[in-house]
């Protein structure tokens, strides 16, 4: 790795972890310059804590939601730079794709073959747009929420236009529609956007995700020199907190941290228990 590349990686790692220059350089040396492995290395050493900053990605683009008759479609289109994400040709392309995505109910294969207003297919228009802008553009993912089995609520964080932003969440509730449910449904969608739950409940979090977090926790505790029995108790407490913090029903309600989301559902139940049937959260570039 060249000196310039090393300095660039140190800068990135410091931004992601808040750790000092020397520790970041050491971590990169130990992991052959791998940013993700360096973050894990620093966490195991107890130098870096889990941080929202660690989830940042370089990918840009837009997420779009289309709502009609209680149905909601979502689509994410990625670009390499934020400059392109603000380009009017790119935005117009994304808006038309969002309309088509609603029609094909989130089916990307159908979407790619569908003709746009210019009578050219989406996939061919995409190639033409890439050639025109000179930057890689990808249609990353799409979803569709029908209205036959529940009520859908959508939240767009810092919308740049109707249904367009960097973070979008949708929540499906099992309930009868009324003003009270509309209000709480919108608030739960906002909570999902802000708190980024991994699953509805603790059991839904992937085993490999839990095992990896437990491995990091144990390595961090081991470096403190605590006895095995105490270390085991600390690890158990930390993994329980991790499960609660990342499962929607167990998360603290962002509008009243003294309550959990499950408490809010009970509090707002009417003729029958208020339940969350499904949810999704798009953050542009996350996980790419």
C-alpha cells in the first residue's frame, strides 16, 4: 500500500471510529489495510466502541416511495457520487422508475423490461443514462406493500421532494383505520427510520449477527483482565442489551425513552391488540 493510500485509509478509519492516528495505523497494519477488519480489530481491543458512524458507506443515490390507495412501493437507485444524485436527469429517471415500480409491485425483473415514456426499456435507458453521465448507476432493490392484509405507513427522512430522500421506512400494522391509528402508525415509521431495528423481535435477529457481536464483546472483556466468571456475566448482559437495542418491539420509544415500542402498541390497542406485521427501512447505500 502506498503512503497516500495508507493516509487515506487512516483518515477514513479515524472518521468512522473516532480513534487516534497511531491506533488506526496499527489496526490497518495488522489487517493489511482492510477497513472493516480494522474496525473489528479496534473493537476487540476495546479501543473503539460500536458506532453508527461505522455503518457509513460511500454509495450515494436516492430512495423513493410511491403511495396510492393504501399501497406503498419502495425503490433504491445508487450512484457513485452525491453530485450525480442531485443531477436533474438522474432525479427524473428515478421518479419515473418509482412510478413503474409501483405498477410492477416491486418486481425488479419486470421493472427492467418495462418500457419508459420514451418507449425504451428501463434497462436500456439505464445504459444510456450511464453513458451520458459517465458514472455507474444501479437499481439496487425494490419492495411493495399491499393493503389487503394491514395498514401501511411511510416516513421519508429529510425529503428532498415528495417521497424522495436518503432514508425511508414503511410499517404495516394489523388494525382498523382511524385518526389515532394513522398518527401512531406514522410515528412508528419515524421510529424505524431513526432507530434502524434489525428485526421485529429478538428471535428474528440472525444467529451469525449475534455470534459475531458476542465474539467481539468477549474479546473486548478479555482484554480487561477480568476473571472468567465475571467476564461471562458481563458478556451476557451486553448481548442482552444488543438484542434489545436491535429488535423493534424491545427498543426504547424515541418519543418517550421510558417506554418500549411494545408498550406503545399496548397503549394504543383498541378493539384488538395493535400489532406490527412487517416493516422495512431503506438507507441509501447501506450494506453495499
